[in-house]
C-alpha cells in the first residue's frame, strides 16, 4: 500500500510571521516606528493561533514598545504590563466595537 504524502511545514518568516512565500517584510519599514507611547495589543487566543494570517505579528515587527497580551478574560494579575497600563492615568483604549467613535 502507498503511504500518505507527508505534510511538510512551510517556512515561516521570523519577522512578519507569514509563510515565506507571502512574506510582507519587503514593504515594511526597516526601522521600528517610534510612537512615543507604549502600545499593548490585547489579542484573542483564536486569532493568536492564526498568526500567519493576522496583523498582530506585523504590528509587533514595526512598532517600537509594542507588547502583545493574549487571552479572553483579563482579570488583575493576568498581565503585569496590562495591569500597570490600566492603573496609569492617561491610558487610552482603542477598540472597534458597537458604539465606537471615530478618533479624528
């Protein structure tokens, strides 16, 4: 009997997280962008599992001071970085949900 073909893992770009065949690094800035603020991306675990098609690895690759926190419920103690940010005055949360307002 013939053996089933073996599945070979495709090579992944270490910078953008995409399969090397569709790597986007050639159009990304070579130096990280300095925004003057800390950026914390809160990412759902389902999206994190699809790293090769989501935008978070690209954001992390091009934005300086970017931290990614993965989870569904963010109770105090889940993330020191998130706890600190939420306790500081001036923290802004951007989330595209119902009732969101433009930041123009």
